[in-house]
C-alpha cells in the first residue's frame, strides 16, 4: 500500500470523494480517513497488538455509510493515580521546605561551586515543577467509535485542533440509520 490513500482505492462511476483527512495523529500509528458518497474508508499504519505481541500493521477498513448505525466521539480525560498525586504533593512540599531552609541558612551547603550561588535554588525549583506535574497532569485522548452492522471500529487520536475538526466534520456528514 502507498502512503496516499487516494491511490489505493477505486471508486465506482457514481461515487465521489467528499473529504479526505491525511494528517490525523492517532495514538501510536498514523491514520487517514476518506469520506465518499457511499462509504467511509479508514487507513491506518503502525504498531498494533496482535496475539499479545506488538507488530507493524497496515489496515484498510471500508465501511458502507448505510450500514453505520452508531457513531460516537468523545474526549477522555485521565488524571494520574491518587498515589502519584500524593507523591507529587510530598515532593512539592518537601522541596519548598528545603528551599526555605536553604534560604535561612539552616542547611549547610559546601562552597564547592563559587560561581553559581543560586544553583541550589534552581534544583529546588526543578523538584517543585516535577511535583506539580505529577499532581496536575491530565492525559487527553479523542475516541471515535463507529458501529456498523457486522463490525465495530474504535480509533484513538491525539487531541489537537485538526483532529477535532476532522472528527466533527465526519460526524456531521454521516447520518446513522
């Protein structure tokens, strides 16, 4: 298969292409979607799980528009585990306390680095930033679920403007029966 999906498909004499999305960023693989007057064509290329092992796969899924009875898309927000957030809180509080004690002079610091007197505060700031990331990091995933008569297709995308506009366009043009 070639990288351009339009060169891999053949159209009927009455079939026309509505829109093609070539630059979709899927999670772990590349994806292209073409919407025609009669069908939805999904081409994906990348790593996938097959019998418990990762393998490179190229897939082309053609779904008849009349066969689609459910189309759903949503953004899933996943926070870190409570234990990771608790460790991040402890790191942040500990680093702030260490910075305070360094500033007050309670913690002796060797004078081995005379030209960088504020490097100790930079290390404290770095630990605070890592702790805040552990506490407030949220992973976002855009899901597209298409259920046809005999198949169910689930695609996971990165959340960006192009992917959201493409999925909204597909959802507006496909009318499930």
